[in-house]
C-alpha cells in the first residue's frame, strides 16, 4: 500500500485532530503518502481530496473540531454514492481509508469495505455510544466541559437555594449524564438506559434539603426529555425553585483533554498499521484499558451495553 486517506464524518469531537495528526505522521514515517478528504463522504464524492504533509498537521493536537471539516451526506447511503466515492479515491491512487466518526460514519466504512475498498474506523463522538470501545474520542473532553459549567452553576444554585436541571447531550446514550453526574455530585442522574420515576427524583431532592443542602443538581440526558419538560413535570410535585440549563454545543468544542489527545494518537497510529497489514472492515477501540479491534459490521449489529452503568447505582448511594 502506497497511499491512504483519512476523513472525519458526522458530529465533530475533540481529539479528532490528534488522530488525523497521528495518521499523517505514522503514514509518512512508514513511507506512505497520506491524503486528507474534506467534509466527510460529501468531499469524497466531490473529489475534495489533497495530500497532507508533516507540517499540515503541526500545531493541531491541541485544537478542538476537525481540520478536515465534517458534513452530513445522506446520499452516501446509496450504492451509487459509494461507488462514486471509490472512483474518486482511485483517481488519486488511494488504496485504503480511515474514517473517524460515529456509527453512521461506520456504516459508510462498512459499505466501502464490502465493495472491496479497505476501510478502518476510529470511534469519534462525544456521546461515547459506539460498540467495540469503552471510550470514544471526545467523550472525556465533553464531560470535563460539563463539569466546568456545573461547578459554576453550583455556586449560584447554592446562593439562591435552587434546583438546577442540567440538560446534556446524549440522544440514545446516557454516558455524558452518567459520568458528568457522578463527577459533579448530582443528586439525580436521568438517562435513557434506566427508567426513572419522578417520585424518586423528588425524594432525592427532599433528602438533600432536609440535610440542609442548599442546591440540587439533576443531570438529565436529552434523550429522556427536554429540560423544560422535566421542570414542568417536577413542578407538579413541589415548587423547588427550578432552573434549567441546556449546555448544547459547548459540549462539542474546546481543546481536547490529555486523555483524548492520547486516545486520538493511539487510535490513529494503530489504524494506519491495520491498513499496512492489508486489513479492512475493522475499527479500533479501548476495551479493559487495552487497544482492541472489532469487525465494523459486527459492531453495527450489536446492541450496546453501556460500560460502567454501575455508576448509576453508585451515585444513588453516595450523592444523597
Ligand atoms: P455519526 O457518524 O456521528 O453517527 P451520522 O449518523 O450523521 O453521524 O453519519 C455521518 C455520515 O455517514 C452521514 O452523513 C452519511 O454520509 C454516512 N452514513 C450514515 N449512514 C450511512 C449508511 N447506512 N450507509 C452509508 N453511509 C452512511
């Protein structure tokens, strides 16, 4: 293999640049030419492809977002789009591809491999919701961003004896709410994976108040319901002087944490090695603190078990 390419697709995540940098540097170190594809699969089909040098990825490890930009391109679900993409890659003499993104991006990678174009997946999404890894790129930075905000909110919540509902990202996965919840000492964590009863949340708020606690933090994953709706429902039980904060896209930005920079470097390096070994259709991940490989198609057909879901019960027993 002489030429490989990399693209970022779907939602951006801090640490993607660290992975791109590792791919470019490891590829060049091993004598390969490395190409960057702008705007995900859209750029691939449009031929927005350029060679990357060692310098192009200089000064990027500390930057959030993705220097290759990202895009949603539903047309890539069609065979026609996929074939066009492969045609473009072949025009540049590219023989292997690395895709950094979430499960939608993985589906594109699986389709390309099935069509004979070896593709490796790197899990990049703040939601942490990819099978085959316990941690995705961007998750650690996102939960630290949430903690920064909640620490500030806690100050004002205490001053006014308020209940703050913090709505965090996670449509299908509660990982951000779970980790940021336990990390911020939230009285309640509400996630899509575990049914909740409002009566129990009310009990948790009251238990804190009876102990003289001045503030209450409820960490709510957006996939359960919107923060405003949750506040309305809570009001039916008592007036807890509730305020809602929707953190939104701040969770996606910012300089990557040390962990995400290291993960990006590790994932990028190993993805290149897999292509060099002639492998395709695999994705890299971390399982039990070790680097692990899985079959992309298999991960897409496997229901995800949330790692460390036990944190939910632990929080109940230590944050009352
Ligand atoms: P994420 O990768 O973060 O899950 P998306 O679900 O938006 O984000 O997917 C990113 C891109 O991957 C889509 O815009 C599309 O180009 C491509 N994609 C998604 N689903 C498929 C599919 N079933 N087959 C091929 N490509 C897909």
